């Protein structure tokens, strides 16, 4: 698949960029729809949503730079987003720090803010992973399964299309969270359900990438996934335990 969607002279519009922009747009739309239901007013969203996107993108880039230091020799290369290199865990970390500041400034719950903005995670995993598929990156080990894909960047053998697996898994998460959001039991339930489910998927799917082990059998993506599963499970159990007696 050609990673370039449209070529106009020297200008190349790539699938990855289009999918990232669509993720940002859909994430904003969803935030405006669910925010008021979670106690996040439209004026607060108006003041914070654009900055949130910038901070999350900066965190995603910083996370990639810190995890791949050998690929960056100067400051110019670090800020060249057109050269690719973003991490979802960096975006989550930076986004949460920013939301904590917003919550304190406006006197609202940081976890209600996270419930409002967290939808961008599965939306991004559906759309941006398609961009990764078009780029021929983040594929898995060789496979003999009938849906194996020969990528231009690894034409030797058919490989697990991990990007497609993650897209399907994210779509399932998105459908499940819609039901949870309609009957949210405590602040943070939506966000931590998304994070835990996504991290579990990352833990299992990255097991099919034996060429990128970082520590023992863990990949760079699995290490923060394990930490987020532990933190998220604790948050979900703790949140459920604070419900009034008799409430399901």
C-alpha cells in the first residue's frame, strides 16, 4: 500500500498524517459531546482542548525521542514531526499532567477530564494504526496464517498485520466503553477501562514482535503497558469500592 495518499508536486499528503488529523478532530467532537455529561463544561473545553492536543503531541514525540535516543543527533531532528516517531504512552503521560493542571485551575475532577479526553486513545488506535499499516511499519513476526501480509519494508515473508489486529481490538474497546459511559459509576471509570483494556491488548499483541525485545521478553511498548495495567486495575477497584452501599 502506498503511504502517500495524494502527491501534489513536492507536497505529499500521507495516510499517517490524515489519520492523525482525523483522530484529533474526532477526539474533539467526542469530548464536546460527553464532557458536559461528566461535569466538564463547554467553556472549560473551549479553553483547554487545543492546548491539550499540543501537549499530547509533544508528549508523544518526547516519549519516542527518549525511547529511541540513538536516532536523534540534534534539536532540529527532534522537532521534525514529519519524520515520524510518536508514542501513545508519551501522549498519555503528558496529557494526564496537563489535565491535572486544568483540573486544579478550574476546580473540577481530573478523572472526569480524563473520561472526557480518553476516547482519543481507541479512536487513535483505529485510525493511526491504519497509517502505520500504510507505512509498512509495526508489523509482527512471520506467519503462515492466510491473512499474513507481505510489507514493502519486509518483503521476505508474510507477517502478522499487528496494525489490523490493534484496530479491531480498539473498535471492540470503543463499543464496550460506550455502554460504560452511559452508566458511569465513578469518576475515571471510562478512562481507566480504556487504558487497562488497551494496555492488555498491547501486552499480548507485542508478543508477536520478537525482533524488538528491550528488557527480557518485554518490548518498549509492553513495559509502560504493564505499569498502566497495574495502576488502572487499582484505580478501577478503588473507584468501585467507594460506591455507596447498595449501588451496583
